[in-house]
C-alpha cells in the first residue's frame, strides 16, 4: 500500500489542475493521478508538413479515432454527437480551441427566469472573483467593454480582427447585431513564461508555440513548484470506501499495469462529464450498489453537450484561412431568452477564419463540392483560402434520458468497463439550432459569402461534457452540494463539468475552472469542519 | 501476416485512382496526384489508414474483375463512378489519403500561393483590422439580464 495522502485528485485537466494549484497553499500532501502522459510540444502537429493529416490520426479530437494507449473507448453509437476529449497532463485543454466566454448571470437562474430546468445553487456574483483569478492564471486575451457581459477585464489584448474578423464585423454592423472579439486563452503577449501567438493557425490539436493555455503549462508548473505531486500513466479503476461510508482511496493501474491502492483523506474527481460518472458507476459496492454517490439515481443522467450548428460559405477574395487562430469573434445577440422566439434560452455564435488546404480539400470532397477530373483544379481555387464560417453553441437543457452508463461489453485496455452514451437533441434545442442556422445564413450573405453549407449538429462536436453529477442543495435531486461535496460521501468532491445544472450557451472551460477554484476555496475555508 | 504497405497491384490501382481524381494541369503548373513523389508519400504515410484503403481498393477490384489499373480508361471511368457512388468510411479514407498527400506537396502548395513549410516556427502575420468597426457595438446598452442576488 502506498503512503496516504491528504488530497487525491483524479484527472489533471482544466478543473483538476486549478484545484491542485489552489489547494497547494494549505501545505497538505496533494497527489494527482493522470491516466495520460506529459505532452511534448516538439511532437505537436504544427511542427511538420503532415500537420493537417494528423488531425485524422494521432491528434484526432475523438478518442475512438485517436486510440492512443492512454485513451479509453467510449460507446457513443447511440448519439448523433460524438464524444471529444483528450487524456494527458492538461486533459482536454491540450486539444481545445481556447474560446473562453464565461457563463452569464442569467445562466444560473434558468428556472426563476425562464421556467425550465433548475436554478444553480451558486450564482455569477459568487463565482466572479474566481473567474477573475482563473483568467489571470490561464492568461486570457480579450477586450473590456462587451455589452453582453457584466464588466470584466482580461490581462492581455484581444487577437487581431484580421481579414475574416473585419468582414464579419462589417456584416454584423449592417445587420445591427452584437459582436465582440472573443475572450481566448491564446497569449497575445508574453505571459507567465508563455510565448505570444504567432498565428500557427492550428490551435485545437495542441499549440506548438505554447501560446494556448493548456493547464500543463499554466497551473501545473505553479502547482508542482508548490509541492503537489502529479503521477502520470495512472488509470483509476474505482474509488474505495470504508465501513464508515467515507472514501478511503482509489485502486489504479500504474504505468507498468500493476494494480495499486492509494489511500487518501479527501478524494476529488476531475474527470469531466463522461469520465466522472464512469468512475462513480464503476465504484459500485455492497454499500453503494448503484454506484458511488448515487442515492439520487442521477449519476450519469442529464448529459448535456451543446449541440453545435456549423455554417460556412466562400467569399470572392482570400481571407485569413488557417494562417491565424481559428478564434475570432463571438456574438451573443441571441443569447438571452426572447419570448418572441419559439424556444427558451439561447446561443452564442463563434466566428471562425477558415481552414488549411488539406482540410478544405477533404471536407469539400466529402460534401461533393470538389469534383474528380479536369475540373478539380478550377473548383479548388474557388474554395481554398476563401472560406468563412461560424458556429452556434446552443444551450442544451438537462433531460434524464440523455445519459452515461457502463457498457456491458466494451472495456478499456485495463479491462475497466467503458462508458456508454445515449443522447438525443431536445425539441427546444432543435428549434434553437434552426433559428441559429437561419440567422447564420443572413450573416454569411451580409458578409458576401456564397455556396453556403451547413453541418448540424457537428458530428465530432461533443467537446462539452456536462451535467452528469449535478450540484444542488437537495440530496434527492442532485449528486453534490452547493460547494461540490457529494451528498452521500462527505470526503468525496466533484469539480468538473459533470456538476453543471444547466449548460448555458457558451464554451464551458472558463466556468468549469472558476467552479473548481470556488470549490477548492470552499474546502480551504471549511477544513476544520469539512466532513460535518 | 498483413504487410505494412500496399502490394504492388494495390499501389498501381491507388495511383491510377489518384490520377483520375486529380489529373495534372500544365496550364496551372500543377502535378497530378499520380505523380511519383506524391504516390510515394501515400505509401510511406498510409499507417493506420492501410486497412480502410485496402478495403476500398478491394471493392474496386471486385467491380473490375481484376486489377483496375489494367483496364482501358473509358472502362475505368465507368467503374470508378459506380464505385464512388455510395459514400462509406473506407472510400472516405482512401480519398483523404490521396488529398492529404497531394495538398501538402511542395509544388502544389506553392502553386496555390502558399509557402511550402510547416506552420511552426515561422508562423504567420495577422493584420489587426479596423477596430473602429466596434464603435456601434460599444454604444449599445447592456444586453445581459440582471438577476436577483447576483
């Protein structure tokens, strides 16, 4: 048996890294177990001429395609949206795009304001200082003054508008609709040891420049210097409990495949909306026959994805294409509920810049825009470097039939049952997506685009994994309380996207990390009475 | 035991298909996708796509009743059109293998006005754009909803 630690964090991604750093100042013995490896920037795709091809292989966003030894399989056959994640130090921040909006104040009050789902047990004002602290730690670029948000500032200036952003800005002004340069985690100046963005244009499959804030280069260096231990290639099989009903530690497989028991006083789950319910369900025991912390029956239920509608077209002159970060602008013109629409809640438009030559060719060939034969070259010249597009990030409401369970057959390389995802897009969200597609057509037309194409939902668009261990004050209607502690197991905490009550209509990483810092702070404030 | 690379017959059929997909253009200074350097790249980098490419080529050979590359061009056109009429994963992979090698070839990339290099370390220059475009947005009243208690 290994030496007991005070705090054991499972997962080193967005939330696990933030909590590890925050808790380090307690001087407790903190250990993080990560099933993946440390990443090497010299191995990232944009170092080589095959940089685009690798997004279809070892840097695919879908673990089922990527299939690294550090990945685990996910049965998402029963979902129109496929799960996207990454397993390594930094978790999915290695392979996110760095679009970094916060939730809105109204997102925490959806029952009170709009009569749907449930209010959160925390609010924007409570989280605001943690948003700010997280912005400083991750290093956010952005522009103050956005009328869509309460006042906030970013430590770095925004990304340039470029040709694509200016074109979209003019179009949105013509329509009279809101737009603003996106908050991003791409450094635009030197920041905390990170080099500024040099427009490699290939942000999602990991940033070779180190300008994109993944937690392996933001929180973790600070946390490790403060004494936190990070152990890689450690895949947790189950959380164990003692006769007192408290978590006693975890059983994991180390880098050599050897089973280990790691005892701990406090266990913190940071595996996000698929990995966390999987682990809780795999931790069923005689005392917890339906899975750990699952007396409510809600572990794995209410999975929310943010169905994305992607709309793009082609303009008559070259634009930024892949020679700039795909991030550009956002619009929250249609974010807040409007009773004149046929849906409640809303969505964010995320504007992009374009794609590289290979990506253009592959996607256009699949869509039938790129012919075989003599006409191929002329057709490609009308497409290459001329794409502009946007995506609608649509709020997904919690529905308990959208869920994560354990697959009865599929297992990972250690024989641990794999997660199974069953998901359908709700009626409210479908109406929202239709609205967003219609508005996007208007935007693209105003921006001078033709040959408009739609992918809705984006098949490989399950980036945001939310809601499968929701927070709340009522133990019968939630898995964790208002500060992240499991109702059923008082030394077990959950800090990732699974605790979300509703999804908002924004990329979630900023809010996930603010919540993780808030929960870590709650733990620190309550150390003497933490298990009461 | 399955080999790591395509067989000679498979490679000939893939090269033939590549040339049908993207023929050379002397006018534009573009090689065809059946150019030896490009098809050599396909062979060398096929990796995890080998199985899908083999599947797709086998379907084509079954339609042709033998090596596709040996057929007269008119017959190849008819069979290739039939073979690619129904979209499927193996076909998509084969098509991608051709396109990703073609559109990273130095001659092709340069002919399309791009530098033949990886993104790192040189990067690119992104113009700032006209920030005064934001003025009408800055002038808007606040859009977020106030909520009781924060």
